[in-house]
């Protein structure tokens, strides 16, 4: 049953633009309540690594379900995940840094406690980047035969769950040290976020059904992985630009990196358990761009504590090369 789609059909406004608008509004609802969570028991890095990824990455998990349900091409899951992760680590970190200083650590005019908090945020981000290396490297190793099978899927899900357990205990430890907890408003926000998730499912389902029926033009089933990959990073783009404007570089970084964990390894692992996932032709160039972006971010965080504008421009250019290699070449 699809009550939202049924309502749109009754109003005679079933159209890809309608579904896209609903998707964006639901994503904005999530971002609005995520901002409130900063006041209800979560600090910035924890919000970016533990809560935001599930919200911004919810569409990717829904895409896994829809493609499995409709017997879609499994390779589109891999394409969607690669497009999502490369976009996060290059374009959606590079563009905000070109507009606002993406400064995680600074010593100017900061009290000792603030400097200590920034140092801890940098260490948390470096650890999250290290997780990207392990997740991406494991995917490459398991896929050297050209396919991710059921055993590979269980391995990817297992490492993801271990990482999430580590994150949960870290947040709980942080709250114990601050004598903080989660109040009633925190759980109300979770309910509103769940409502937004339902709207995302309904809108994304309508879009996938529409695109799968098209056979001509760019917006067709053949490019489903690319199109949904770009669509599903739009909530991440809103997060990146909003928190960069708010000068919360820690959330900008952690939200983009953490969202990548939902796609690689979780989405790939879940789908591979149900159906084998073949690798696309541009898999190795995409892995190379991911690895290079992680190295660049790690060096910048260690040396300057920020993402300099020239490096940000290079990341945007690398994304252009990725799109050319994977889609246009």
C-alpha cells in the first residue's frame, strides 16, 4: 500500500518533480530535527557520525529494498554506492570549503577547553576516515573476483556493525563523562525523523518506478544508479552547506564521511546477502578516487586542521574526472 502515491494520483499530480519535492521536504524535516538534537544530548561529532548518516543514508537503504523487491539490476546498487561515496568525499566537501573556511582546528582566540574539544573532534574524524579506508579496501578485496556474493555480504555487514557498536559506546561514554542524557524531546525528534523517513520511502519508490519504465533519454533505467546516487546525496548537500555556513566544520566532515559508511559497506552488504552484486567497469577508478580523497583529507586535518581552498578545488576537479570516466567515457 502506498497512501501518499494514492493521494497524489487522486489529485492528478503524479510526476517525478512532485516526488522530488516531497523527497527534499522530508529530508529538510530530518535536518531541522537533527539540528535540535544538538541541544538534546548529542555533541557535534557524535551527531555527524552516529545519527546523521542513518538519516541522510536512509534513502540508500530504501533503494536497496526497492531494487531487491522489483528485481532490478544488482550492479545499480554498486553504482549508487560508489557515486554516493565519491560525491561525499570530493564534491560535497570541496564546494563548501570554496565558499566558507572549513576549519576543524584553530588556536586563535580559543580557550583551552575549546582547543581540547577541537583536538578531540579532529581525532574522531581521522578515525572515521580510517574506517573508510578499511571499508573500501575490504570491498575491493572481496570483489577481486568481479562479484560480491552472500559470504562477502555478511562480512561487510559484520564490520559495519562492529564499527557502529564502537560509535554507540563512545557516545554513551561521552555522555557519562558530561553527566548528560537524552530527554523526552530527543525521542520526539526521532519520531519526526521516522515520519520524514516514511515520506522519503514513498517519494523514492515513486521515482524509481517512473525511471525504470523509461527506455530513452538520459533519465532511463540504464542510468538508475547514477541518477539515484545524485538524488540521494541532496540531503547531504543541504547538511554540508548549512553546517559550513554555521561554521561547524566538524559536522560537515563527519556527516559526509559517516554517510559513506551506510553505502559502503552496509548497503552493499545487505544486497549481496540477497543477490550477487557484480562490479561496474569504473569500479577501480572510483576506488582510486575514494582512496586519494581520504588521504588528502587526512593530511589536511593533521597538518593544518582545515581544508584549504586550492585542495578543495582539486577535489571538485577529481569529481569531474570520476563522472567523465564512469559515465561519459
